[in-house]
């Protein structure tokens, strides 16, 4: 195999456990296996890839969900692998830390851009290239949020490879200086690798902690509480958005610089 598409097509099954031909045009991405479990339970479809690096599930209509794991390197990997089947769009259902007083636990953020602090995206484009979602895909998600009368935020998030930084006051000062709304590890990477691979992309982030204050740092107990209260709604909105855009069939154009 000498071509990227051939390599990625072969690896997609190995990484996710699902036959690449089974994936449809629209795919949900997540960091959490319980999202795949809930998807599987809802549609009565099997979970693939258990015991491997990623888990996945595809319903009878071809809508798929993949848990690619945590971190920007994994985010880049799954987008490169998905380039082999050229999906019409992906939506990332991730969690993030809320950095503003107006972003409380349980809020949703629909990011208009992400700052590339993770480093992985540097292998795809120079730093000057912004990490941005596909507007039309975000429009569908936004419409559903409005229809359901769910309050959400739009703004810029910061993506970093650092997992344990909550003790670092210097880093916190930097985050305040750049005025970002949330922080995660994957959004910027997904936006840039989606752009590089000509895949329309979006992200709906659930605020799961408020790490700028000591009492807001995520713990096992707090994470369980967030899961119980908000994860079902998070998944429902992702499924509805990707199903709606698939049914209506609106084309999302990919523009090149």
C-alpha cells in the first residue's frame, strides 16, 4: 500500500472494529465509551472494537458513532482514517472545562473556532490557519438547541495537550488573557484535520467542570453527576442533528484557501 486512502481504509477497520463500508455519510465522534453504549442501546445495534483502541457502532440507517479516545493525537488519527470513506460530515460530542463565569456545568458550547494550543495540528497547517467548524453543520445543531429551548454558548475554545494543569497559576493567567470560553484537548485538532481531509466538521461541547477554581475541578463523583444529568441530552442532540441534516440532504461545500 502506497496511497494514503488505501492505508487509512485498511486501518479504519482495525482501529474501530467496524467495516468501513458500513459507515454512512454522517458520523458522531466522542471520547467516551458510555456514549457508544447509549447509542447502541437506543438503536439496538452492536458495539464493535471492544478490546481495541477505539469502539464504534452503526445503526441501520448508517449513522455511526466512534469513541476515538482522549487527546489530539487520537483526534487526528481518526480524521485521517475517516478520509478514506469521505463522510459528508462529523460532529464531535465532547466535554470541556468552562473558563468563564457564564459557563456553568451542564451548559453547551457550540464553538465558532478553537485556538491551536495542542501542537498536533501543526503537522497539517501553519499556525496562522484558523481551526474552524463548518458553518452549515453548526447551523443544524443551533436550530435544534433553539427548538428545544436549550440555552447554549458560542465562542472560542482552547485546545491543549496538557491534561493536568489545574494547579498551574501561570497557565490559568494565560487562559484569562486570551479570553477563551472553554478548554479541551481535541476540538482544534478535529477542525484542522477535518479541513485538511476535506471533511465537514462540528463540535457540541458539554461543560463538565469549571477548572479555574479549586472547587470546580472535576472529580470522579462530579463526573458521574454530569453523566447522569446531561449525557443523554447531549447524545440525543447529536443524533437529531446528524439525522436531520442527512434527511434534508443539504450539501456542505468545502472551500480551500
